[in-house]
């Protein structure tokens, strides 16, 4: 579809002349004779570019552009080019501050106008591309979970994010510590400022000071010019020190200085530079043990650990596995240009029963593999053999055979029950015990019982089992107390 240009000028002849030129070049054109009319119609027109006269009767062009910037019903405001026969430098500065892309003097030169329009449209296309890439990036770094540990973590993030306090994120490898750091940044007042990630474990010890703080020319062999460090690049925003426990002690001392005074010097430099950054750190190591072993500075530990956040391992929130799996399936299908594949309840139950030593990162990699290698849908038969074997082993260890069960002496009231009532009572008690053992995680319990999750839900309803009935985990319905 052709790009739409919205001409806002009180001179009819100028509007007519510009319309003829633009329509001859293949543009769609709309007109308005005043700022008030432009504001009233801009949402319905959905213009890509607006040619806006500075001097208009009533509301001026400068006031119009400022009012457009405040409109909330515009999904994509137009790129604005101001036009004027006698604009001052102050007018140009005010227009630029209000968001104008360019200013063209009257009488309008055809070539100058067409160049300005092409540049404005190219800029608009780049902005949309950046917005699209940012949306994809945000989706890749979105935190997913409805379990109790995740609900508690979300609540902590909501409290801490708006502040400038330092945060130390702990947790096993693959639990999503970077996602927490990014969530803190997105929900903070620094969201539009830089987010700079530093993987302290991936930088060679001899280069980490140069990477963090930069260096001057000639500071060491190979330093052919001045280099800005990551702290300098993060100025005004957030710096994320991932795996901070692997940082060498000399770099720890410099980081401590930045946290205390906001100052640092480049390697080989003498001038003290000042930065204002929020520091979020993360580690999968026990920093307290590292402090005790003199492997990590105690004063730096206390500076970083103002607010501690823990990323729970996936085995502690197995009820999130299905939600995560579906989310990863959609993302992997979209990234690979595929139609979204359904994943069966049986496969989800099997995935929920796996302990996931590599946590969410391992689950994501497995899901991407399943998306690539499976056919129209993902079922139990598509799962990796190691997952199926491990879940089967856990099931075998968690359930004794009939020959291994101890002999049970039943109370008189239980022996007096008809067979059907006795069977229902024992099934209810057995399921209740398994639910209690697994924290009432339905998916995990279903896997250990060897049934589908939907079947377990049906049995629980039929047997009157709910977490809230008669106290935690107690069943309702007829029958004596458990023998």
C-alpha cells in the first residue's frame, strides 16, 4: 500500500500543488487546513508522514505537534516535517524538541521535499523494525510461571524494580537469573536507558579489568587506541554482572570503588571518570562460602547483597513445566517459520515428572529439539529416551510392588465395608498421600501414578479430594479413617 502523507496548511494553493506532486510520485494524500482539524482526523487517517505548517490560524503548528505527542489513541504517530516561510531558529529548536524530524522552508523545492519524505519514511521503517526486534527480544526474555515460588518472586521484583538499590540474584545454572535482571530493568525508571550484561565467567582474567573499565592507548600490548569499558557504556542505566563470583580479586577492588564513589579509571589511565549506574549481580556460587575461603571480598559481597533474590530451580516449580513448554513451543515454531504444534497432555505430564538438572535452559533446548524433529504434533513418543527412562526410574522407585508391601491389619470398621466402598476409600487415601508427598503438584503426581493428568483430576472430583477440604490434603466422602 502507498505511504500516506497528511498535508496541514491553511493555504489552499500550497495543499493543491503538494498533493499533485505527491500523488504523481505514488503517495496517498490527505489534507487539513488547521491544527484543530488535523488533531480531529489524525487517528482515523493513520498517516505515515505529516507536512505541518508552522504558522496556522488558531492553533499554531508548533502547538499542534506538541498536542500530537500527547495523544493516547495513536498507535503509531506520524513522522512530522515542519514547513514554514519565516520560521526562526527558536521555532526550529522548539519543533525539534517536540519531535519534528525536519523543517523545510517555503517556497517548497520539489527535490528537497522528496528527499525529506524518503528520509522520513526510511527512518520510520527503521523505527518499526527496531520496535519489532525489541518486542521479539522482550518475548524471549519474558518470565513465565504461575507457581507459588514464581508468584513470590514476581512480588519481590515489583517491589524492588522501581528503586535504585543493588540486587544480588542467586540460583542454579539455567534458572533464569538474567531474566530476573532484565525484568528489574524493564520495570525500573531506567527502562529506556542501557542494559549492559557482563558475563564475568566468560572474560579471561587478564582482560576483565579492560572490559569493565576500558583502557587507554598503549596500556598493554595490543591496546592500539582508547576503549570505553562496560561500566562507561552502562552510564545512566543498569549493568548486570553475571557470575560475579568468578571475578578476579583485582577487578573486585575496582568494582567496589565504583559502588562506593561512582568513580573508576581506565587501565593505563590517570583520570578518574564518574558514572551513575544501577548494579545487579548474579551468581550460582555460594558467595558466603567464597568469602570465608578468601576467594571473594567480604565488603564487596555486602555492597552487592543489599536485596537478595533467589531464582527457584525448575524441580521446585514443576507445575510451571506445562506452561513453559507451551510457551517455548510457540516461540520455537515462530522463530523457525512453522505452524504452532500442539503438545499432548501425556508428553507434558512426562516432562513435569523429569527433575531437569539443567533447569529452564535445559527444558527450552529440549522443546526446540522436539519442535524441529517432531511431525505435526509432539507426543510422548517424541520425547528424548533419557527423559522417558529417568521418569520411569523415578516411578519404579516411588512405587512398591505388591510383594514388597507390608501386611496391614485393618480395623473392624474398614473390614465391615462393602468391597466397592472399601476400594474407593483406599484409592482416595492412596492418592491423597501421593498428592501430599508431591506438594499437590497434579502433573507430577499423575506421572508417578502412571495416569494422565486429566484422569487424576476426574478421580479427585469423583472421590471428593481437594487441597482445601477437611484441612490440607484431606479427602471428603464416606469411609472410616485411614487404617
